[in-house]
C-alpha cells in the first residue's frame, strides 16, 4: 500500500501484536457492534494483506481496517468466524474500519478506498463491498460506493441485524 503520511498518520500492515489495540479501538468506535478478539485474529490470519493499522509518527495505533475476499451479497454475520475464505469469493469485503477521533478528516479514508480498489483488482474482483453503520453511508457514497439492489431475504436480514440505518454498499472497481 502507498501509505504516505497524511496529517501525521499513515497506514501500515497489521501485525499480531496490534490486535489488543484493534480490540480496544473497536470497543471505542463501534460499541454497538461488538466482535470477539478472535474474529480480528482470524481475519488477520486468513487475509493479512487486507488488514491495516493507522499509526501516528510515534507509532501509536489510531485506527484499523480489515478486508477479506467474500461473495457479493453474502457478508458474514457480525461477530462470526469465517473458518476459511470462500472459494466462490467474487468481491473484497471491507469488514471493518475504525478510526479514532484524532484521525478523522486526515485523508486516511480516501487512501483506504484507493488501497481497497487496488487490492480487489489484484485479486481479480470487480467490486468491493461493505456494511455502512453509524450513519456512515453518505461518506462511503461520496467515495464511490453505491447501494446494492438485491431482493435477497438473507442479505436483508443481515443488514437489519446491525441497525435501522445500516446499508450494504458496493464499489465497482472498474475491472
């Protein structure tokens, strides 16, 4: 990833030693969407290139992003283990992004979207997807993600399990 420093904060590859900080930031930023530390550890083990940490010049962890291959329209349930990556994966799923208040408006989100597009293309995926929560859909739509029109009842149930404002969004990578 081109992790150029933006306002004193940069993305770098996540390492196992970062997992306690990831868990703490998740609890701070997403208290309504708790996930077990084992979920984060599994995602790192299964698809390390999709796991990033935002750090400041002193090495303090200020955020994270976790992405992995998935099947379009079939996001994993919150706080669930994957057990492995699906051989039918056809998109890159941005499982979680959490940035502390200190990193907001730093430009890291835009850098992350560019990286996600590059990573999706590198793996032959025509799209990336995410579950927008915490009223973040408008932000992700400004980044190019669009609502996913699908009448799949299972997907509707998963989206509703987050909250009434959650939206499943998809980014066309132009492949």
